[in-house]
C-alpha cells in the first residue's frame, strides 16, 4: 500500500513538472510573437481553466488508485474465503476424508443383512465418548507402509438388539482414492467381515 502511494505521488509530481514545462514553453513562444509588454503578462499568469483541468486529472488518478486498491482487497478476500470453503468441503463432504469413510462404512453396515440381524434396526453410528459425554464422530489413524498410504477408522454402531465396534482399513490406490482392505463388525460374541 505504501509503495503504491509513493508511486502515485511520484507520478503526480512528474505530471505537475511536465505541465509547468508546457506552460513555460507556450509562454515563451507567445513572447516571441506578440508584443513584449502584453505577452509577458499573459505568459507569467497561466489561465485558470488549465489549472482546473490539471486538478481534475489529479483527482481522477487518485480515484483510480483507490478503486484499484479496493478491487485488489476484495479479490484477495474472495480468494481466501473460497479456499476456506474448499478445505471445509474436502474435510466434511469428501469421500477421501475420515468422515467420508465413516459415512460410507456406516451405510454398508445398515445395508448388510447379517449386521442388521446382529444389531437390529434402527441402527445408529457414533464415535468415541469423551470425558464430557459427547461422542466424537470417528477415531482414525493414517500411516504409510512401503510407500503405500493407509487409514484405519474405528467407530461404534448400536441398535435395539446389541452394540458393536466397526473397524475399517482403507488403502490409497494409484488414482489417489481409498479402497477398502477390510471392514469388520465385532460384538462381544461374534465377528462379521463385510469386505
């Protein structure tokens, strides 16, 4: 911002110097052609119309600088807001996030016949219970083995019949999408492998 102001003030100073030079050169030419007493009086006093034009030009340059600065600030703000919305969408709605894997695995459990028989319907999914009694969505761990990226997700399901723990492991493929290695539903007495 300070750099822009310095540039504008230098521009305005150079514009004033150019204007003064053009006024002096016009007055010198007028002195040569007209009679010396009247011409010299006119040459020294620039007309008020030309002063108004130069002030008007300076105001236009100032306004253009202000509007360019405001436009730049607005564009930066819109860019930052867009980046934040993208990151939120990627974390909350993308299939490649822990929440996306949790949602997809919960839907698989709700549609699997053996899990429905084991837990019952309606089925609810939830995460670990915190010390305040709130349930976080999922606990997850991301790790890398031999250059391959893995993610393990753990959450709980409950229904009218029983409660179970769901363990999911996914591996990132060549296209950068996660594929299921396994999806296991465990109760106290039984274990079902869905994938």
